[in-house]
């Protein structure tokens, strides 16, 4: 497991529990504002969340290469990576949060400063403005406030506890660097309200929390950046995708386990690495039928025979 996926487990299960509860007890699925919705509202594709096991079964070759009687397997869950998907939204949150956290942490390391988590609530008179305009105003005020750089996540709704309803209340969550005082002063001048959300246990947790009920809209990024140019380009941004055997270089094929004992790798856990070769087989794809058998007339033929039989009996 990479460090990134290790730290995602507990917070993501908390997020999942919260989302499930709110979905059940509120208008989560229906609420909408200028085309923005909450995450996890759309039906998944039929393959979302399904585990696939691929690997290289060339254990003889691996033996010759000094790796022992082992095969290489890669087991993963299919994901559409859509925020709206009821199955894949958690993966989406994890990815987005990981990427944003890396950028924020790199900047923090470079400057020795700590990020702050603020909420910027739009001026009540401007709440019906197009989100694009609100965003422009917000960026403009951030410039006046001399904010250094910020991750921005738009939230279209607020939750009313007594009624258990989400209702339109546009605001922005910021994980940013800069002077809180200056930001407060500048936004106050324009009738916006600033709230300090304080620190969570980690930047990653903060992002997971913010993204769990953020605004989602097609062709719109959930996390945008103010003064992105100040951020260090992180090298580990794109994890290299392993699509062929790292031992012998052969292409992966779909495989399955049919051994005497339970497989070392449970069928519903992501895994990647070498395992004992015993009990693993390739999934044989059914050979393509060159000429499809002609079933078309058989039911009629049967019916004809039956009718004939009846006629004869009469
Ligand atoms: Zn999906
Ligand atoms: Zn191999």
C-alpha cells in the first residue's frame, strides 16, 4: 500500500457514513442550484466498483529470472472517477484530496508557513449572482487581501439542522496561505462574511471533509486554485501506471484463482505484487463464433410440429 492509500482509509469511511446518513435523512439527492448538485447522486455504470484481477502467469520465466515460483498480480476496483457516481465518489474524493494536499504541503514546506481553513460567505445581496461572477469577485477580493495562494472549493448549499434540508447558500472553502486579518478586513468591506474553520487533524482530512459535500457540476473542477503559479509542481503528481509485468515485461492478462486453499489475496481487496503461482489460471475468453447458429426458425418449427400433432389427433 502506498502511504497515500494508507491514510485514506479511516477518514473515507467516516465520510461514507456521513454521506449515507444525510442522503437518507435530507434532500441530498434532489437539491440543486444553478446546475450544481451534491456528490454521489447518480447511478453507477454496471462495472463501477467491480474488482478485476490481472497479472503475469509466467512463473517459469520468473524462476529463471531469480524470482522463485511466483506470478505477478494486480487487483483493483473499476472506477468511473466521477464525483456524481454513487459508487465511485469516495475514490474521487480520495484522489482530489490527495492531489490538493500534496500541493498545499509542498508550499507549506517551502515557506515554513501553515495553511488556514476559511469559509467565505457571499454578500447576501449577491447570492443569486451566477457562480462564475461570485468566484471572480472572491478572487478579486483575495488579491486585495494579498492572499498568497489558496485551494478553493465551492459549496452551493448550507444544511438547516432543524428542517434537515440543504438550501442554496453559496460560499467558498479556502485552504490558503496569507494573513487571516487582512482577508477578514477585505471581505468585510464588500459585505462578505469570513469564518475560520480551524484546523483539522490534517490537511488531507480537511479536504476530504470539504469535498464530501462540495458543489458538483459537469465540466467544472471541484478544487480550483488562486495564484497557482506560486505552487511547486509536485513530481509525484502522476503515479506511474503498471500495465505489464515488472518482472519479465510481459503483458498482463485477466486471471482467476481456483486453488485448493483460499487465495493469499482476497478477491475484494486491492493488491499488487508477487504471489505463489499455485492455483492461478488465465480467464479464457470464449472463442468468437464464426457462424452463429441459426435458432430463428426452430421455435416455429416446434410450434408447427405441435400444431400438426394436434391436427392429426383431432
Ligand atoms: Zn462509478
Ligand atoms: Zn512476468
